[in-house]
C-alpha cells in the first residue's frame, strides 16, 4: 500500500524479554500492518533490543507494501522493558537511527495508556513481576518494578519465593506442616540439597512457576498459603494507595490479575474497570499525539 511520500506514518512498539511487537498506522490512524521479532529488553541486552526493533521495522514496512526509505516518515513510540534504567536506555538510544521521531518509554507506560484509551488512569500489572503506573496531565508516577529479589513484592515470583521459605521454615520447626509446604517438598522430590542447589541459580521465572501452588492451597484454606496471600494483598493495596487519586479508574492486568482482583479492598474495587486497549494501542496513541505536536 503506497502512501504519499510526505505523509507521516506512526508506529507503536511493545518489547520485552520474549518478543518485540510493532504496529504501523497511517496518518488517519488506520492500521496498516503488524510484525513480531525477538527479545527487546533493553536492560538485559540493549544491542539485541535494537536488532529486534530494527528487524521489526523493516518487516512491518515490507508487510505494508512500503519501502525501507519510508522509515524516515515514521513517528515512533517504543515501550521497552528495562528502559527505566537510564544507562540501558542510553545504550539503546545511541543505536537508533533513520526515524522521523523516536521516543522510548517503559512497556508498562504504554500499557497504561492503552488500558485507559489515552485517558488518565492507574495500571497495576501483576504477573511474574509487579509494576504500577499512574498517568495524568501532571505526568507519570511509577511504583515497584525494580526487579526481583530486590523488589516485586506481591508478584508471582515473590509468591513462589515465600512458598519455598515456608517449606524451609517448616523443616526447621518454625512453621506447622501444611499442604503447601508438602507440595513444595514434592516439587523438589523431598530433597533439601535439591532445593538449596536450585535456589543458588533460580531466577524470577523459576520462582514464578511455584506461584500456582500458593493460589491453589490458598483456595483450600491452607494456613501457610493464607498468610502469604494476606501479605501479598497488603503490599498490593499499598501500591494502589500510592498510585490512586480520586476519580481515576484502575485497571489490573497480568497473569495473576483475576486472583488479585478477588482480594482488593472495597475502596480500590469501586474504581476497577476492564482494559480499553493493549500496549500497542497505547504506543500508537502516543506516537500520533507526539507526531501532531
């Protein structure tokens, strides 16, 4: 599809540790094409992130029937994981070239804009990690998202970590045995050496695989799981307290969102609403806004 050579084009990018997704739109906002490439977490690997963005840009232009030179018409907003770390963002941006305009944000920021269809609001993402944003005319405010194990309290990784600790504390006689602690020991074939050896190199995603045990046993009124979930809900409530302002809608997403919503306090629940769009919607909205000003 050929466009006028001087007509602006808009592209939104959503990148993380797994993939880089891009969506291209014309000057009216009509979607032209989408593409997906590899990892684009700028903190993990800024060079790889740029390669993924560069490849995705070439691919989406090709899918839209455009030329490589049309990159110069692109007004881009990219939401890439890890970009809140300034040295990682600088390493990535030093490689960016050829665009009419390019702005780098965090992937959670574009998700917040998409979730609220470009209007002010609060987004809390609870999956393997946890991060929250408030977006208003005054700008951005972020809570959490500073990485596991330093942060991400209340996340899936944190739930799994607490389950492993509970099993160790049960072994030491500090906690009573329960279905949850037994399930953890079964996961490690009842072997202390196996658990300790695993923990020496376990990443957030590894701990996150144990989160379903906490949820399952919580639903069976397991006392150790109940204590962990109570701490999780207290922490997530604190994050929402720090983010929320009167009148702002709240959207909760992520792999644990359904479970988290069940335990929200009434003063947070009353502001809940479903997401109005996804991260690419948010990135495109911002790109169009930036390109028009």
